[in-house]
């Protein structure tokens, strides 16, 4: 972080307690200090060009209980102010406007908002440490070099920076808000937004309050940090940043950034490094209007809940559709209780969640407030459809119970989860509550008097990766806990390795690493287990790791595995099962691997009263140890069919069990003649064709023919 940011904190602390002053610099009218503590800034103190009213200050500071009120004719569209005296502005009072105009406040030497800073403006508010504002194509309002200004009637087009180290904007325990539908912007060097948590409200995590809050209900918030010469141009759909621009750092700590309202508004964040520490960033739809977008782009994103539930959300609680969340980074880290959510609890459809990163790391944490881990969630809790989750990365790691998941808790269909990983996908471990790291899609019931309410189907899961490594209870899982069906799991990977099982305290049972789909309702009308499709070059399942579908009472899901190289079950298993009722077991199909190797492995398709599932294995070689099992059975119904299209290989006769210790054979061999005689004796053994090799031979066992003449010469030479 740059040195000017480090120096800004003590400046803020000392300046906010000093005598405030609002002083005109004389460049646009008269000069001198204005009387306080309630500073009146009328149109006569500046210059007007059409709908633009320009003001120029030598210094602009407000203490606690002080205010600055801007006024003018209602024809004014933009109140545009600059500070040219070379000092930062310390604002710990109220900025007010009596006309429905947007306000721009520019000080290239720094802006600091204190705990009593407030806004009472009827339009948008933009604070920036830019050096100039560009007006249309040719106009310019310059704060660094006022003589370079050219005032025009054109609207503000962009914020311009002339330095490679723009100064900071700091908020400490500040509350800044604009009226519904308007925009709040902070555009400068490093942005440091910090406060404290005022209250914890249990399950209502989206309504927690902090001492620092930026609010633009059903409007827009822009947070931009730059660290080079650049121009920032707000557009209708985002922010245009000039090419070659380097970003700075934005830190949000124990603060709330929100555009929630009748509809969720837009939030745009741009920086090189973005740090989010125990706070809330929300664009929730509360009533009938549709949501907007939360768009965060940085080279390095760190989201740290600091052990408390923190969230980035674009949920819908009414009839309006939820907004979109779009996150983009090179390095992306999420940990310690951060939730990224797109919920719908009403009739509106939840928005989608998009993440694009080079390296993406999620680390979970059990939080006492609700039984969830860190991660990303899209859920439908009412009749509205759930949103999709789309993730693209080179590498994705989920550890310590971190979760990416979608779910439905009612009649609506859950959203889908689509993940595309170029290199490595790692799923491992659990949190303190026993929740396992993984990728999930689920259909879960809620208590209701309507028995047909819990009919929503779980979403589908699609995963593509170079290599997938699942361990210590990690999961790719689609489940139905109600009347809805589990979704389809489709995995396409070069190498799949799953190993181990883990005892989960939450469910009080072992959790097997692997890929699974299940239906747990013990009712004839319960949901169906989903289908699993795996395409891979190699699959290695170790120590009870599994690819499995199961149903408590309804039909079991099918498993379709397509490989072109190897399936190795080293204590692993591929199973479909129906634990009760008349549902038929799922089928298992394994197609075209060069080798299927089963070392204490299991391939099973089981049913209770219904037909057992069929098993079809087609491979170049099928190798199984005696304790391995391939079975298609039904407890009370008709067994399924097992068909293996492969040359039979019984490895039992080909395996040799070696002793635990070995004998040194050197003492068992007779010494050579040269070692026992005093003379140079030689004993030559001539092998016959096809005879065995001598233990002392140094040559290969290839038969060598020696002529009588050569043999005679050799004997004479050795005497």
C-alpha cells in the first residue's frame, strides 16, 4: 500500500478535531472564508454553464455538527466542486443540497469522512481524488491545475488522474446514503472503508448493522481504486477504464455496502486488490422490481469473514427477480465464514452467480449462527426458480467444509451448478460441524400442511476439469430429501482420484469421498436418485471412495462411466442401491477402458423388492482379486444381470506372496575352486543346449556354442 495512505489516518484523526473551514479560492468568483458552522453555498459563489454549477474552494472541511448547504435554481443538473489548496478534506459533518441535482466533490489531495459524516442530497453524490473531470469531449474542470480548465455545458464524462500515486479516500464509521434510484461513487487511489459491527441478529444475517454504511437503495454504488494515470468513465452498464491503468487497493472492514430496495441496485467495484473483512455487500430485491448486478473485478480478491457470517448477496424476497453476481480475479480467496448468495424466498426468480478466476480457493468454517460453511449458494425457498452458479478457473480448491451448492426448499426447481476447471479441482475435508467440502445440488423439504409443496427438483451438476482429487469426505453430490428428484451429475475429466472416508460428527456417520446422488425419503412417492455420468481417461477409487447412487424407497439412479484408459478400484466401489420398497435398482455401465482392475473393489447394483439393476462392463482387460465383488441382486425381487465383455484374468494364481523377511543367499553358495585351492585351479562347466544358467554366471542366459579348438585354447590359457 502506498505511503500517502499510511499517513492519512493520523491526519484524519487530528484534523477532524480542529477548526473546520470552507474557503473560496477566488478562481470562479470572490475569495475568502465562509461563515460557519452552517456554511451556505449559493449559486452566486460559483459559475454556471447551462445545467452545470461550478464551485472552487481553497479548503473544504466540516467538523461534527457543522453543515454545508448547496443551493441554486432548479435548472441546475450538476453541482461540481473542487478543492485546490493542496490539503485533504476532512468531512465529519453534513453535506446538503436543496435542489434535485447530482453532486461532484473533487480533491486530488485526499478525502476523509468521519463518524458524523452525512449526506442530504436529492441527486447522486460522487467523491473523488481525481485531478480533473472531463466534460463531454472538450471541456475540463481541473483541480490540480485550475488554469487548464475549460468550463462547458456538457455533462461529466470521466474522472481523470494525472499521477501514478493518486491519494486515498477514507471512511471511518461513516454513513453515506443517497435517495432511491441515485448513485453513490468513491473514485480515487486506495479506498479504506472501515467501521464496527453494531449488532448480531442471529439468523437474519442480511440485516446486520455496522457503524459504516454506504447506501443507494435501488440505485448504484461505484467503488474504484487506481494507482496510475487513467480515466474512469461510468457508463449505463458499468465502468470503462482506460487501457494501461493499474489498480490500487480497496479494503472494506466491518462495513455495509448496499443497494437493496424495491429492486436490488447495481454495485461496481474495481481495484488491483480487493479485501472484504466481515461485512455485507448487498443488492437485494425486497418487493416488486428486478435486481441489478454486483460486479467485482480485481487481480486479487480476499473475502474473509473473520469467524463471523459475512456475505455478498443479491437475493430476492418479493416478486421481482434477483440480480446477478459477477466476480472476476486472478487470485481469489474466500474463507472464515463468507457466504456469496442468490436466494429467492418469494415468486421472483433468483439471479445467477458467475465467478471467473485463475486460482480459486475456498476454506470453510462452522458458524454457530446457522449451520453453514463458507461458500457460494443459490437457493429457492419459495415458488420462484433458483439461480445458476457458473464457475471458470484454472484451479479450484475447497477445504475445511467449504461448499458450492444450489438447493430448493419448496416447489421450485433448484438452479444448476456448472464448473469448468482447466487444471486441478481439489475437494477435501470438513468443518467442525461435520459438513464436508464439496459441490452440491439438493431438494429439501420444509414443514407445511400441503403434502405436495415439497416437490421441487434439485439442480444438475456439471463439472469439467483436468484432474479431480477428492479426499477426506469431499463430495460431488446431488440429493433429494423431499418429493422432488435429485439432479443429474455429469463429470468430464482426464484423471479422477478419490480416496478415503471421514467420520462426520454432524450426521454421525462415515462420509465417503467421491461422487454420489441420493434420495432419502422412505415413501413410495419420494424423489428419484439422480443419474451419474463420468467421462475420464483414468479413475482411481481408494479406501471406500465411491461413485454411487442410492434411494431409500424410490428408483435408484443409473451410473454411466466412459473411460479410454484405466478404472482402478483399490478398495473403492461403484454402486447403485434401493434400500426399501418396490423401486428398481439403478443400472451400471462401464464402457471401453483398456483395464478394469479391482483390488478388493466392489461394483454392485442392489434393490429390495424391485428388480436389481443391471451391470455391463466392457473393457480390454478385467482383473479382479478374490475379495472383489461384482453383483446385481435384489433382496426380495428379481436379480439383475451382470455382463462382463472382457478376457477373463484370474489374478489369484498370478500373485506371489513374498515373505516378510529375506534370506542372505551368499552364505548358502559353495565357494569357487579358486577360493579353496592353493594352486591356480580352474573348473570349467560346459553347458549343454537348453541347460539352466549357473548362479555365478555374469552373462545372459543365452546359449553360447564354443568350438573344440577355442575350448582347448581357453583351458591351456587358464592353467
